C-alpha cells in the first residue's frame, strides 16, 4: 500500500480546506475570509454587512480570536448565528478549526458565512479555509504604505475594504498612492472605500457581496 506523505502543515491545511469547500458546496453556502489588523474594523464591517444583507441573504459568522468571545457575543446579540474559535495564541485560523465551526452551523439555512480571521496582516494570508472570497480591510489610521510591508495579504485578497474614511481629514493618508500600489501588485483587486461610522460606501460593498452570492448560487444550479 502506498502511503501519502503530506508536505507539512500547508498541505494538511489545504486538504481540510477542500473538505470545507465540499461541505459549503453541498449546502449552497458562500464563505468569505475577512482579514485585517486588530482594530481595523472587522467586527464593525461584519455588523454593517449583516444589516445590509438583511432581507436578501441569511448570514452566519465564525469568529476567530486568540482569546475571549467579545465579538461573537456582539454578533449573537443581533440574532445572527455565531461560533467563536479561540486559537489559544496562534495568529491565524486554520481550515480544521473552521471545519469544526461549520459543523456547528445550520448550513442548510445559511446563504453566507463570514469568517472574522485573527487580527494580523501576515499569517492569515497563508492559510486557505475553503473560502469563496478573500477580503481584507485596511483602516486609514494604519497608513497607505502597508501594502509595501505586507505584500502577501494585499496581493492574495480579492477585495480590499479601506475603512474609517471619516478619519482621513485627521491623517496624512493618501488614497491615490494606496490604490496605485495595490493595483500594481494585484490588478484584479476590487476596492471599496467605507466608513462604518458614517455608513459611507457600505451600500456598494453590500450590493457587490449580495451579487457575488447570488451569482455563485446560479452557477451551482446550472452545473
Ligand atoms: N472612526 C471610525 N471608527 C471605526 C470605524 N470602524 C470601526 N471603528 C472603531 O474601531 C474600533 C475597532 O473596531 P472593530 O470592528 O472592533 O475592529 P476589529 O478588531 O478589526 O474587529 C472600534 O472602536 C470601532 O468603533 C470607522 O469607520 N470609523
Ligand atoms: Mg473583531
């Protein structure tokens, strides 16, 4: 009998990410992997997105944090199903942890799963979860030079949400420079400029997401 040797942690993770993909496809669920630094506004964007998709899609959230359950409690208080994963020190979510969380959700009743990854601009980009869409958030207070320092996440993401645009007048954030740098490393990236404080730009993001989920459902129905 031939024994397959997995090439370390990434191969093993990718195999389970594939299993997650099968679970999601079977139930017709779309999943986004939301990544950003701590405090960039991941939970705020999720709350605003859940508001925006109400009446169109049914959402569920998987929360990844090193410790605590503050974010999942905030989501669950709105009535949306939320599962908390504590990584116990690890700086990213792995497919195996998301697999456990997916099995605790009623996927047949869900259109969209939003995964809030652990706050970090490095490690989450390296671990596939079985997601349809990689979305990253950069908040303006972090500075427009971040793509040059964390190129993997900016080049791997399908969508970049620039959050906290309400703070631009108080910073030296240069949106033109940011877009120029990001589009050079990732020409296909879709950029949304939003403020969870004022609501600016969120409708565009929500409409884009609803369309993505519907298009995926339609493509699955035709195949
Ligand atoms: N001014 C401003 N503050 C924001 C915005 N979005 C989030 N925040 C604040 O930023 C902090 C961190 O947000 P949170 O969503 O918890 O970030 P996370 O750690 O990435 O999940 C909170 O105090 C939010 O109220 C925004 O668009 N503008
Ligand atoms: Mg959070």
